[in-house]
C-alpha cells in the first residue's frame, strides 16, 4: 500500500489570504483539525485548529487575521508513492501529525495523518491475527 491510498484525497484547502474567521467556520463545517494552505495546487502551509486558537492571545481582532500570519509554512510532505512507514519516520523526524501528500509535480494529492497510520496498522495487525488463528486452531487470545 502506498501513502496515496492511506489518507483522503479530498482535502480541505484554503489560500494564504483567507481570514481566521473563515478558517474557524471551515474547520467546524468540514469536521477537520487542519486545512492545507495552497498556491497553484501546491501545499505551502498548514493551519490547524490549534494555530487558530493560539492566535487569540496574539491579535486584537483574531477573526480578520490572515492565514499566512499564523500558518506553519513549508509543511513536511510525503509523496503519494511512498511506503506508509515514511509517515512514521516523518512523525519522528519532524514532530508533526499531518502531512500533505504530493504527486510527481509537487501538487496536492491528499493528506495523511497519524490517525490514518494507526488505523492502517490496526487493520494490518487484524489480518496477521486472522492468519495466526487460522494456522493455529488451538490458539486463543
């Protein structure tokens, strides 16, 4: 399985000049914790619900603050053909939980998260457990 099949390909995106009031509404409406900031279909940043919440302490009129003022710039990306272990390594190396997935042209092709990785590992372990139980009828967890 490749990273491109791991997370959703329908990604919530925004532009860097969007305002936080709009971002907060989108986070709620789409029921997501982050939005990929794009220009020309390429990820240039990430804005999370945490970024928006922490902006309250920095700005008087937080709703009118533009995304580019509080987003994480140059997000760590993974390629759509990478192995899922790449996400584990990226989490370890960069201390982040969400990764835009890019294609050969650097354009956004999806998003993968720590949650996607854990769910996939769980499914794979279930497959292994089924095999063990099938090969060892006396085995009982």
